[in-house]
């Protein structure tokens, strides 16, 4: 059917048309508005034409649009609520530091002390988890646990005997590298020369590489291998004098002025102060005046800058104990192996008649024992 006849047919059926345009010899386009488009579609298709929907209006369309938006908002609200809830729970367990132990063994020990994926972070006692790991797994020399967001981070360290990892076969024995009490001794190759609970001295034989049978005329030597742990006692002492170099007021001072005023940014302010010629100084403020500068009030502080110089000054008891603790801590860290586990620690302070302070730190550790000595 010619397009002109199609237009006339639609008009005859009472369908109003507007924006009628000829695209080419065989095509005419027109636009109409109707509440029910199905009769129009059937009529145009019946006579070889084509009808398509350009725009939909009305309450049903609006409701469908609102429904999709409400669903999107609902999904966002539910997702945000879930994120808030999950952010306060343990969702992952990250284990680092394993050597001979498998991560699954750590996870099993963690589960035994009540830790579960999804449990509230507030109910998790990280310190108790670390202590439980050390008690459950004797091969651990160190364990630390802590919450980082939704992740429970566990860091462990194992006893690592130099004697047990030696790969060569040259005959040797294993000797104590320090005074200690033997807590455990396992001789994988060679004969244990001491038993659990024995107090040994530095240099004493622990695992003997001489396994010559009794009565044999030929000596049999092996490369000793084994794992030994012991309880070691450390004692550190320092002496702190009653005086120490400190910054003190020299008696010189100068005027000091500081001007402060807020900015348009919340919590931000600009401060300007007078120049002080001393290298080290201490400020004492004596007055504060507020100047009316419209919307931005200006505060002016006045005082004095007191020169500070290095001089010997008597220390208080608290200052002396703080200095002693700092020195003892440095000595302890430099002397005790990093993989040692500290099981007891105490500090005693003794005030001398001359005013000096003697501090004594006693530390008990459990650590790997032994060094190799070749025959």
C-alpha cells in the first residue's frame, strides 16, 4: 500500500496524526498519541506498515520506574547495613611466620580457644589467643595476635636449632652456649648427655656424637642432630647518678608576643609570633587580649621567652628510675635472642647513700640452646 493511502486509512479510523513527514518516495512518518497502541499496531502491520513506541507516559510507567528506584535504594541500604555489621566481625585469619608448623595447626589451636570466623571483634581477646598458642604448641618461641579491621593477624616464630638444621655429616657434638636448665632435649642423631631438668653450664656437652658401642675397639662418630630448649636466667644492672645534663633556665629572657586569628575553615587558625634569638627557650604566657576585628577576632598573647642552657641538674627519683629502665631495656634487647620467650621479669631499685640509684633487672626466658663443636 502506498504510504499516502496508509495515512488516509489511519485518519479515517479516527487516529489523529501530527508531524507528518516524507522520508522518501516509499516512506512517510507520523506521530500519534494513544492510550491503547495495540489496534494501531495491528492495523499498520495488516497493511504493510510499521508502528513503534517512542515514549511511554502515565501512572503504570511511573510506578514501574519508582519500583526499580526503590529496589535500588533498598539494596544500597541493606548493603550499607551489612557492611557496618560485618566491619565489626572477624572475617579473615592471616597467619605468618610458620616454618615447620602448618598454618592448619595454628588454625586448629586458634579454634580451640573459641575463635570463629564471623565472631564479633569486641569479644576476641588477642592476648589470650597468643598465650593459648604458646601453651598449645611447645615448638613456638613467640606468638602475637591482633585485630586489623576485619582481619585477625597472627604472627608466630618457632624454635630454630642451628644444630638440627646442619646438613653436613662431619662428626660433632652439641654443647650448651649458656648456663640454663634443660626443659626438653631430643637427640635425633647421637646420644643425649643430659636429661630434662638438669642444670648445665656454658660449654657443657648436651648431645654426644660419639656413639661407640661399649667394648668396641673402633670408635664410631656421627654428626649430632637434635633440638634442645632451656630456661635461661639473665641479670642486668645499671647505676644512675644523682645528676644529669638537662636544659635549665640561664636567667636571660626577652619579651614574647604571639598573634592568633581564626580562618574561614573550621578548626583552622593562623598564628604569628615574635622572633626569639635563643637556640633553646621556654615560653611563659602572662596575658591574653582579644581584639575586635569584625567577624574574625584576633587574640594577642604576651609573655617572656626564657633561655635554656645545658647544665648538671639533680634528678628526681622518678627521673632516675625512668633513665634506669631505658638503659636496662636496651641491654636486655641486645643480649636476649629475638626468638626467646620471656616468662618472668622483675626490676629492683636500690638507693645508695650518695644519692645514686642501682637498678637490677632479672629476666627468665625459654629459648633454643646449643652450638656445634666438631671433633
